[in-house]
C-alpha cells in the first residue's frame, strides 16, 4: 500500500445519487435535482435483521375476541340479575340478555370508531428528512430500491417525513422519485410505529388521473386496516412476489388500460410540491370515509382480510368503465 502514488485528481463530473451530469455543478458538488436527498450511510452492504420485522398484530381478531368477552359478561349479568323480572313480565328469558349484548356491542364498536376518527387528522404536512435522524432505518434496502428505480429512469426528488398537528403521528421516512417520461411517482418508505414491530421498507408506484382517480402498485403486504378504509377511486395492486422492474412494467400496462377505460388522462406530476398536494388531498378523504363506516360490516370485512388478504382493490373502476 505504501507504493501507491496519487498522480492527480479532478473534480466530480456527475451526481453521486442520480448519476447524471445535466443539473450537476462540479464546483459546488451540488446537483439541483438531488439537493434534498441525503446519501445513505456507508454500511449499506449490511443486510437488515429480519427478526425486527415481526408479524403485525391481528387487529380485527383481537377486536372480535374483545367483543366475545364483552358479550359473555353482558349476557350473564343481565340474565342472572333480571331473570325473575323477565318471567314476571312474560318475556322470553333469553330475549333481554341478547338485546343487551347487541346494544353493548354496538356502543363498543361506536367507541372504537370514535377513537379511530380521533386518531386521523384533517391535514398532513410533509417536511424534508435526513437519513441520520432515523436510527432504525433500513439503509441497505433503501439503497437497493434507489439503484433499481434510477435504472428504470426515475429521478430522486426528496427525502421526506410527515407529521400531523392532531391525531396519531407514526414516525416514518420516505424517499420520493419522479419519472419524467411516464409522469409516475415512486415512493420508498418505512414506518416506525411505537409499541409495535418495525415495518419493513417497501416501495410503491403511484399515478394520478383526472376526476380524482389514483392507481398504486406496491410490493407491500396487504394490510387489513388499510383495506377496511379503502376508497372507491383509490385503486391499488399488491405484488409481493415481483421485483421492482416487473412491478413497474405491470403498473404501466395497468395505467394505460385504466386511462383508456375511464377516458381519463394521467395528471402530470413535475415536482415534489405537486406530489404533496395530491397526497394531502387523498389523506383528507380518509376521515370522512371512516365516519361513514358501518362498524359491524367493517369488523368482519377486516377480519376476512386478515386471513384471506386482498391483493387488489379496484373500487368503482369496473362500474365507471362501463359508462
């Protein structure tokens, strides 16, 4: 090693992130395209410990179990405390306990619904983020996703996180990419919920259409809670066994079909601010949607999705495409 001699050096000729030179200033070593992107730490060759990514708790299974316990306690209390009274009134001895169970279950589910609504803010804010501020971030997978997306023609435009002035804030990191030709967004993100297992880093392609239609393709595992609050114009497909290139190819085919059948053009996204605007509007639809839920139906809908995951949601697309 002591025999190695450096004969000369030259300034960098291209950006280290997007590997392009068109917007790169060699004197300042700044790429105007990637100025909001931070390079991952040097240990990105280290694969993540998969033991961190435990299976998420089954929300609806636990909720059903709670309802079962509440039902048994309610039935027994009403039955034993009021059985003599029911006989005097010539009321079937099981009628009042059963009605009581239905009423208590309804009140309990309405309480759960109220808490859900309280946990969802009316607005969401996106702010710049730095990798070093997220100690649990899976930098290895972030780097792999970034390389794959750049090879497909995507350009990184921002590292972000989000916060809400009210509701439940879940810490998270996202890197946003833009494809200048196909006008599609790619988002690589990871969430770090408190008192729950760390969520694995995953990727989503997003395209926006006229009349507020949206289509997303992801490699994320279907989530029963997300499925429960699904919206009629927010379409998505989950591809858990495909790589990034295959998912993007499928995404391009699907958005072309959707655009044709709905007679709705793709809305061009040219900046991260336009992406923020679209996602903020989408986020504002969640709370009103939850308020409309019939919790009895939503409960069993979510429970079914926990054990039989839904890998595609096309909402009102088929109905709208026939018009």
